């Protein structure tokens, strides 16, 4: 499945696209598995050379100091909330 979420990352709003597979509950025959999450894009509004605001995928240039564990944890909480409280059909 796929989703997206905007997270304040080091003082900047970044919209993360992600793919995930829900974990499996433990059964008598198999142990449980965690939800797997892969960040596929990180979108940010930046100014180009002419000061036009453009949306750029910065996934390849995110600073190594970014706390990826916290981002994944935030996405995981978002997924849990979504699956516990799905939006109503309009």
C-alpha cells in the first residue's frame, strides 16, 4: 500500500511518500512481523534560480543528520491511526 504524510523535519515541512506492508499478527504457527515502511520520495517547496517556488523531490539529498528513525516512527503511527480509523466514504 502507499501513503503520504507531511512532517516538520528540522524546521521545514517535508511531504513524505511511502510504501508499506502491514505486519502480521502472531499465530500459533508463525511469529508476528512488523509493518515494513519504505520512504519513496521527500517533497519540499524550494526557490529556483529565478525565485519561483517549485516542489522538489529531495530524497537523494536529505542531510545525514535527519532522524530517519523518528520519521519512520511517525509514519508508522500515521498508518496505525489510518487503519484503526479509516476515512468515511463520501
